[in-house]
C-alpha cells in the first residue's frame, strides 16, 4: 500500500457547504423577515450569498482579505447586490448564520460511505482554511470527527492553503512524509497546487470536470471513484 496518510479538505469536499448554507440562509430569510426589507425570496437571497461568500473565501485564500473582513462584509455585500439599503440587520445576520451553519449535517453524496471504507485502511486528517471553532462543530454535527486523527487549520499552522507551510506542518504533526501521503480536495489552487508544491500526490475532487494545466495525480468526479484508487 503506497499511502499511509490521507489529508482531506472539508468544505465542498466532504461537507456539503452549498446545501448546508442554503438551508441556513433560508432560515435567516424567515427569522429576520427579509421579505419586508425588499428581498424577494430565500432562493434569491441564497444565490447571491453563495456567490459573494465564495468570492470572499477565494480572496482570503490569496491573502487579500482576513477572516474578520469576511464576517463583517459578506451580508452588506449581499444586500448591496440585491439593491437593499437596510444594513442594520447585517451584524445579527452574520452572528446567526455562524450559529446555524456549522450545525447542519449534510455531507456530499457517498462521502460517508467512502470514509467508512477508508477508516481501517489509512490514517486520515483534515486540512482546512476555515475557522477552527466552526469546523469542529461542523464535523461533530455531521458525525465524522471520529474518522480523523488531526484537524489542521490555518490558525494552528500559522499558514493557509496553498502555502507550502500548511502542508509541511500537517505532515509534521501527523508524523508522516510526502511519499506516504495523499491530499484530497476540491479547490485546485488551494488543495492541489498547494500540496503538489511540497511533493504530495493529489486527488482533485473535480465535480465540474474543470480542465487544468498542471494535472493532479488523480482526477475524480464522484467519491466512489476514490475507492477504486485506494
């Protein structure tokens, strides 16, 4: 068996961020009666939120903004995109979103089945750029924390994907090296190019079938394909 340690991204890789976020946003829409401030529907609110939040996290990965910036600006930016002038709700919306979101349990299709298949074959870990306290709640809510030995966050690594330092730190705390390790994630820049920079083999969870210049070791569309590899 070539690999001994598997490193997984969490959001959009195992944990179904879009579904969990959409459910949370729909609840916020009702709780805060956002129809009264001019937002037509929960679906419209969710669509704008997911797009803006994704862009902010991409900027965070590039070191253009901070965690605090995301928390402070995402809902005002959503309101602005929707043409809504009422911004006094934004702080409370963000607080409630951060309470609701990590308590959602949904994983991507077949993710749990694959983790069950892998758990006695490999030592598994998480590498995430997400907030440490939020990610821990997510994993507990989805009942997957027991699968993983270490959870490496940008806070405890003092670096974030795609910085080579976060992958080096992850291998160090996990007691492994690149030749025995495999990185699995959905974000080509952060997960795949970052891991390749320190010599890790990679699995690109590429559901959109994106074409890339520097290919991963393995390219999969569905989780069950990983079982054939490992």
